[in-house]
C-alpha cells in the first residue's frame, strides 16, 4: 500500500480504465489538467444525467445493503436530478451552467433555494458514492496517513472527530473531510448544504440523512458511520481529490 501512494499521477488512459473511481474518473478525464480536481463529479450542463454508480448496488454489503443502495441511488439521487431538470425548464437563465457553477451561483440566493437544494444534493450524492468502495475503510497509508496524523494526531482521533460530527449533526446533513490549507479538517453541513459551495476542497463525505441508513441501522446513526469508516472509506478517492 505504501508504494501505491507514491505512484505518479494516473495518466488519461489509466484514469479511463479506473474502475475504483467509476464515473468520477471519466468525468475528471475530460478535464484532466484542471487545477480543480473537485471537477471529478462535475456533470455536463442541462439536462443533468444521473451518473452511474461506481460499483454494483450489492457491492457495499453488509455495511450498506443492496436494498438501501437501490433506494438511495435509484429513488433519492434520481429524484434530485429529475427535480433539478424540471426547475431549470422554467429558469433558462440558469441552464447551461456546470453543476458546480450552478451550486455556487445559487448558494446565497434564497429565491433559488429549490435549485440549490436539488443541485447540491445531486453533487453531494455523486461525491458520496465515490467516497466509498468495497473493502475500503480503516487507516489510510502513505501521504494520506501522514496528513491524518499531522492534522488530527492519529487515525483514532480522526475517526473520533468524524463520528462526533456525525452524531452532533442535528437532523439531515453531511459529514465531510475537507482540505483547509495544508491540513485536513472534519466539517458538517445541514440538509443539502456542501462546503464546495463556499469554494472549499472536499475530499470525502458521508451522507447522514436517515434515508442513507434507516433500512439497515434504523435510528443507530453512529453504527452506520462506524461501518462507513471501518469498511467503506475510499482513501484513494480522497488522494485523487487533493490533486
Ligand atoms: Mn442521501
């Protein structure tokens, strides 16, 4: 694993072939060379499409069941895409923007809360699927481990900070690992909000809306987030997002 983190950046062909990153790699490939690796989940302008999952619906079981993933992706994520495309039919001035630009443009415009909420939920969910992988989780290696240690003290303290953020997010929302300058920071947002809207560099996210875990864990959000951290976290994706 150590040598993996020291590999040179993937070239275009390797990115295209990457199965771990799935759609993200393909989307990013179109913009490779950009200084904004967050574009990994940048979708083309309207009508926006539901991006394919980077793995099969049963690939994250037992931490997240195929049932949960099927509803979450096929119903919730798809509905945000459909709602957004519906809203944009009546607001042609906002059509044609990249998803990220649309989110930033509507973030502080209360009259466009519907646009912001649905657009941010489309972006957040794509980022969430890529933040997980089968047989992921646990402490990272190489450069990411060094960053985790420098930012939190050690992996255990990072895990504690992430879990605390998940437990203390009142109601629906998201927990994030964000790069702030040269340090990693745990952040949390309510409802559809995303640190990306304020230009922050997101590395990983965990959906803590009840629809993300209720079928598998009922009300036990900490158990779900613990499983996310222990067996799903995709540190390779975080490394890619660092650029
Ligand atoms: Mn969700």
